[in-house]
C-alpha cells in the first residue's frame, strides 16, 4: 500500500457520502465500494450454497454488536460444502447504500479470499483470518479486517454475506481492489450463496442518564427495547500508588460519556479469558442491560454477575453474560471487571502494614464490593431497585458470592446469591483446590514475598513501579503446598482469610452463624471436578500429555482409579472400592464418574445443613445435566460453566449450533433465574416445581436434560462420604 493511501480512501469515502446525501447520485467505485453486489455481478451459478449465521437469520436484523455502532464484532458465518472440484472459497459482505435504488452502489464490509476447501465456517468474533487466506478491500482500506455495517440514516439497509466456491485459489501481484477480485473470479465460480441481513442507524441513543460522575449514553440492544451501557467506570484506575489498595472513588467527567463499548479487561496472562479485549490496569468498569424507562421511577430487581476464571482471568464482557434476555424479563443486569491474579490477590507484610486493617490480599473482592456500592448509589437511574439486588457468579465468581456472603463489608448490599459451582462442605477435600479455596494471611504474605523476589522486587515501591506486563508473568501458577488428596491444586493467587474482608474460615463462619442473611442458590454440573462425559473415555486413555496443572486427574484406567482411591481415602479406600467397584478400565471410568458426581451432590447438600443453621432465608440447590451442542460435545459434556448461556438465555450471543431443545431449556433456566432475582423463589409461570432445600431430605433439583428433584445419592454412599469427611480437617 502506498503511503497516504488510507487517508485518500477515507477522504474519498467522506466525499462520496456527502455527495450521496446531497445529490442522491450513483456512487462511484472506490477501494471500499462497488456499484453492484458481487453475486449479481458475477451472474448465476448452477450450484447453490446454503449460508447461515449464528447471529441473525436470513432477512433478519443484524445485531447492534455486529455493527460499528456496537462492538464491530464479526457475526460469524457457516456454509454448505461446494461441489466436487472446489479448491477455495471467497467471502464478501456488501451493504446496499440504498436498497430501493440498485444504482446507488454498495459498501464493502469484508473481503476474504483463498479460504481452503476444508473451511466451511468463520467464527463469530473472528479477528484473524484462517491460515492461508487473505483480507481484501473494504471501507477501511485494502487488506482490512471486518468493518461492520455503519448505516448513515434510519432507513433499513440490506447487507449481503456472499460465499463463492472456486475451482482454484486466486493469485495477485499486489493487494487486489474489488474490480481485480471480480475479474479473477470470472469463469471460476462453481457455486455461490448469500445470507442477507438488515440494519439501520439507531433511531435514538439511550440516554443521556445522569449518574454520580456525569452523563452517559448507551446503545440499543439486539432488541431495540433494551438499552445497553458499557464500560462505565465504577472506581478510579488502580494504577501507581493506587495499585493494591481498595478501589478509590470514580473520577467525574465533563459533557456526555459514550458508554457504547466494553472497557479493557484487567491484566491477565494470555488472552483466552479476556476474549480478545485489550488489557489495562484501568479496567474497573461495569456494563448494564435494562428495559426500564431511564431516569424514571421504575424499580426493577437487579442482577449483578461476577465472572469466573480461577481468580486469574475473565471479563464481564464475555458473550455468555449478555444480559438482554433477562432484561426482557424485567431484570436490570450488571456485569463488571475486577482485578485478578497478582494485581487482585497479592499479599505481603508491607501491604498488610500499610492497610490500616492489618490485612492484604483481597483487592479483587474489594472491587466486587465497590461495584455493589456503585449499584446502590446509581442503579435507580437505570430503572433498578437498590433494595432488590441479587449477586451471581460461576466458579471463581461463585466463590466470590460465597466470600461476599461471609463478609461484613458486603452486608446489606444484596438480598440473594447464586453460586454456580461450587458451594461445598468445609471438610470436603475438593474445597481446597477449587476456585472457592482460600489462604491464611501468613501463607499468602509468604507466597507474595517469594513472588516479588522472583520478579526482582524487594520493596512495595519497586512492585508498584513495575510494568504490569512483567508483573503478571508466571502469575497463573498453582499452590503446590496445599494437600488435596489428589493432583488438584488451587490457584496461587486467590482470596485470603485476612480478618477484615473475610473474617474467618468457612467452618468457623458457619459455626458462629455470622454469614450475611440472604437467600442462596447453589449447584454443580455433571461433568466437572473429575467427572467427564462417557464419550470422552477412549480419547482420555489415548492422551499422552498430563492434565492442565492444578486440575484433578480423571481416572479412566483401572490402575489409575485404584491408585487415586488409595491416595485420597487411605484407610477408607477398601470401603470406597466396595461401593464403587471396578474390574476393568471401562468400569473404573464409569465408577470414577459416579463417585465424582455423588461427592459433588453430597458435599453441597451437607454444606446446606450448616448454612441453614445460621440463615433462615430459603436455599435452593441444583445439578446441571445438559451438554451444549458443538464440536466439544463428546469430550466436555455438561462441562464447568456450560449452564451459563442457558441461565442468561444468551444463546443468540454465543456461537454454537443451538437446537430447538436448547432454546426450550434456556427458556426454562432463565425463567428460574429471573424468578429468583425478582422474588427470591425460582418457581412460577408454569415452570416445573423446584423444591426448597431441606436438610432432612437428601435431594437436589436436576436442571438440563430433565427438570425435577432427584436423590443426592443412595443412603450407603451418603453415609460413606459423611464418614470420609469426618476424617478431614475443616477448611
């Protein structure tokens, strides 16, 4: 590309747009435009490709998130295989500048050529093209990635995602413009197909809404009745001297702030849990979905969601947490970012001394509390009721729900909590390695000192001066000092029983009955904490690499099964092997699953016997059993976190081949969650009856493949787990 070419292209686009608006003349050809939709320009083909998208249906509306008015997120596309002889595919997305006037020309949103003959889909959110393929021209220039629709008026414009099967890859001496691409394709198209979506410039921008720090405007959701506000700061950036301190008050701004994009993710190793977002210490922001009248007198119940990720990663912007469907059910949904890893959970003696509370290590939990305090002060402006707040989370987020339910600093900030994996009995050894594990302050201080020394820092000042990119190197390690009776180990950085944020252990808190008095929902999934779908046994036996560090070993051979039983249960191993007998590898794998699932259900049921002694509010427990569709169905089953898009009913925001059965399950699940948030009771609206937890009745509500109460386990096995727990130290 020649120097200055992008500026020329943008200048051309601005001139063309102005000319179109002023004179309604046909659009001239330029880098990012063409006179005709490509599939029409190339003419008919004998074969037709079927084209679909996980984000919208043919003839439907393209979600705001897939446009430049939202996240500019690629919607994803799938197509049927081309005929014999197909050697490459070309994908082109074009928008009609005036759907009623074909001569007005088109804008080009995506050109991607030389996709391999084996490629039949581009995932939602794609930012890097498949190997061997190349971006072509679009409105952002030559060789530019996806540029979502950006309609300039309120008219409904058609956007065509076109797929072409070619009998050869395309070769160019230089980056091709649209005309060169068109000429190279002529005579080589074996089949073609298109998917047409529609969008327009949003008629109104939600807001402005006045909050304590200024005015904010949002964006419309996929459903225009839902307003979405993204990236609103709830605290000052925790940088410089504010690193490893409780979050400070957010900084006010002048004018109107556009809350139309998610804020950066908090620093974390790798980018898989950050979902492609930029990372920054200036990350303490939150997002709101609401269908209420803004600035009015509505008082809708509020759901504040805390993401999981082992306290080492995650973001409140993950598509699974899309709050639109719950907002349509009358809930105001809030997600937010909190500090993770070393920046969220470092403890050192120097930090403890400077705190004024003789405590350190729980900055991520203090972020949670600050976000809840922000909700108390500001959520009414979005139609939310600060007296009706429910918190929820999964994995480390569920751990946060539990810790906040034990923290006097969070008292009165919420009336119900939903913990999606794992509320556990304090004597269950698995509690020690799961994300709900904790550390004593002295241990955390020593681990923090060792970590600082390994990074070349001897003082707190040196740590605060260190770039976060260097600081987080190696922060996703595990704590090998904790004995769990298995290969499972907890994350190195995790919450601390510090006497301030978390005053005491689980066991002591329950014994003293000092937890916050809130309604509580707790559950687990069928294929987590050592259990796997039966369809994964053969692949796991063939695996030559060990499981990810800190994860428990899943026993799928008889030898491993017996050895794991002896290590974990010691003198009770013989009793265990009588209750869960195995004579060969297949039986061993099946019994490993049975035991892991029984332990999960029994442990949570026994947790409830302690919790309800100090809290007379309702408790509801569940066991999730449905495996989402997709390429990982057979290997992961009803995996850790698989229930999240069903509880949010966020299927339309998540790229999986959902079926009608999945949508029915999501309707029921999100109905339960909406009822819990609104009324503190999941029941109602013709949903299957979900009985309240009863410490005298060992049962749990199955959610997923079926909906109804099931036994926790048979009596002999419940008795075994009780005897085993009695031999273990309370955590």
